[in-house]
C-alpha cells in the first residue's frame, strides 16, 4: 500500500498539487505544470486533465469541454467521458506497469492494454484483472528468482507495499501449488483483498482530491471497487464531487478588481441551477438594508468573470428578479411583516448603494427597464397556450390586453423612462436619490457618479422574438422536460410588435448610456439566429410550474444565452 500511494503522490507532486513525501518513487519524466486558470468550468477542466491525463489541456479541447460544462453537462459525466479515452486508459496502464513491473510501459504495451481496458458491453475488464495479468507475467516471475516463494514475496512488495511474513509466504505458496501454479488466479485472489483495494482507493482520493477518505468512505469505495473493478470510474466519481470543484477553484486565478452587477432577472440567470446564494451585507445600526437575491452560475456576470481576464474576479451581484428603475434607489418597505417578522418600516438601500459596500469597483454593468414596461403582463397577455383537451388556458392570452400592452402601455413606459417618471417610494433623507426627472439617463449618470473609477456598461436586452413575422410556437417545459400536450404560440403581429418594443427599450438604454458617458452593450449581433423558436434558441420558451403557471424564467436567457450576453460584455471590454 505504501508503494502504491508513494507512486501516485510522486506523480501529483510534480503537478504542483501536494508535496512529494520522502522516499517516494521516481517522478514521471515530464512534470505537469499548468498556468493558473480562470475560476469556474475552466479550472475544473484543467485540473481534470492534470489528474486524469497527467497533462495540461490543449486550447481546443479545453474550450469544448468548458462549453459543455456551461451548457449543463454534469462534471462526473465529463470526467467519465475523459476517462473513457485511450489516453486516460493509457495513464492507468502506465501506473500499473510502474506498480507491478517497476518500469514504464513501452508504447506497444500501453496501446495493447489500453485497448484491453476499453469499455465493452460484451465483457468486463477490471483494474484488478489488469494488475493480475502483469503480476502473472514471466517477467515478474523471473525477477522473483523463478520460485513460488520469491513470487509471493515480490507480489507483496510490489502490490501490497510491504514484506510478506514467513507465514504469508508459506500459505500463499501452498495456495499456488493447489492452483497448479496458476499465478494469474493467485494474483487475482490477492488483489481482491481489502488491503490492495484500500490502497487503490487511497491513491485515487489522494490524486483527485489531495486528501484521503475517512474510514467509512474508504470502506464504501472499496466495496464498490470490489464489485465493479472500475478504477477510472472511481476517479470520475471523485472528479464529479464538490470537493474536487473546491480544489479546482482554489487553484484558480483571481483577476484583481471588483465587479458590481445591477439590474433585473435578465442579469441573474433566472431559473437556472445551480444557484449561488449571496447573503445581504449586515447594515450598521440605523443604516438601510441591502438585498441580495443570489444568481445562477449561468448568469452573464458570472460567466464573464470566469471567461475573461478583462473582467474583475470579485463579483457582487445586486440585481434581483422583478427590479425596476426605482429599485436602484432607496425606499421604505412599509409592510414588511412576513418577510422580516417585524412590523416596523424597513429602509432599503437600493442597488446603487451596493457600489459603495466594498472596494471601489473597476467594472459595473446595468440591465434595467424590462419590468418598467410590463415584461410579465406582456408575456401573459400575448402568449397563447393550449392544453390538450382543455383549449385555451387561463391566465394567458387576451387579444385586447395584448394590443393595449404592446401598443399603449409599453411605448408609454419607454417614453417615461426616457423623460422621467414619478417615484412614489422616494424617502426623505440622505443617500442616492432618483434625480428629477427620474429617468434612465439620470440613473446611468448616478451609477457613473457612484463608481468614478469604473468602466460602466449598460447591457441591452437580447432579441426575444424571431426576425421574421411568421409567428412563433413551441412546447411548454415543466422541470426541464417537455410538457406533453401543452403548446404555446405567439401570433405574427405580436411577434413584430414585441420585437419592436424590445428594440425601442434598447434604444432608450443606448441613448442613456451615451449621454451619461457609459458604454452601451448590444447583445443583438451575438443572438442573431438564436431567438426563441429558432433551431438553436438561447432564450427559454414557456416554462411552467406544476400548476401550469409561468415561471420567471419564461422568455429569459437559457445557459447559452448567459454565455452570449457574457460574450457581448467581453466584446465591449476588448474595444
């Protein structure tokens, strides 16, 4: 066991992961030294290559796997796909040769046994069988002096990492005679014992996670390994663990600077798991409270932070679902009971205040206005939903209400955002106050004033509707799966008017950014051909809860949409 662990420790020590212990076996000739990656999926991909393939990832391969992970591929599935490659199987073969025969595998030997380990539903090739095949070789028997006693002693030293006692030698030599000299059968018997299996488990844990398992976990993994013999499967399970992710992120490069993201649900990756919960900063006595709704790993600020060294590595997301222009500013919650368990008024600081809650940011992004123009009522009144056997489903679709929202309410709201709107929640006292007029322009100016050292980007809304007025239809989704018999559609005229409303809102955001001295980010070019109803949509269609009511993620960016928005932000930073 000591020899197994020492061999693996030497390998990963050269990867810069743990110190090499005294007396470890010779390290491999080519040490793994990879530059620190960005956090997130990129860090996971790099460390997986280092421990499964013992090399740094190539740029193309890393980019492809990173994209798959961002698109929702489970980390363990990614690891299993890597582990199934001839290269990964070759690494296992190389380890087996160093362990059993105390030498590197020749190219032909590695290729043969890597092919032998190839997954095949017609037969199972186990890791302990591979070790037994090598142990039963004439090469090892000759090294052991050509005697049964020497063979048993060498097996103990090479595989168990300790010397055999006289009793061990006598017992197993007798078993070998009973087996008519079948060294392969004897080696298999020895390799199925808890001691060598436990050594394999410890080696895998040490290499993948940098630490050993506790007794209970070791016993569980030994039982699994005894059952399936899948050494690479054990590694893949460990790579898919939270502990591996934490280890990968600990190695990641943290780009200097702070990034504050303001806005609404289009900022936070609404409805996409896993979710990053963010506690609100505790206010000083008498100070207003802040709110943090949390955000998805697919949110465009998080994707940007983990995709480009142009984006600061410390992220503070103050955006929240349902936020409107007024939520950027302080207000008083006059009916807080239930949310806070307190009947007293709660003073809310507003999102802009988040800029001053840490070190001065070097980047601030803002996406706001969708809730001001009635995004949710537009979707509910203009979306036609048919449930099989029930016909038109309430609360959706009202031609009259849809016309009113698209032709009257939304255009008027956009005009108010341009010219200024009333602020019914405006409190007295100090703090950021919505200027008179309270408009998109004044809001962006207030953000710029609050973050004088930052690059301020006003990020527009992606195009939701197709570029052609042919209508739009799809199948609703419940819990990520198509809801059989629940169809939705948008009429051609509503597609055209909906597209125009988003374009008008974006024009107002662009004009506000120009006047305030900020940079407008247009997601349109990145999203061209990826609207809802397109063959490759970056926007969710209708997403429902169990009661067939719409979730907030409906008509919001999906995982690929988050990547597209992040790419638009990075494009702007590169200009």
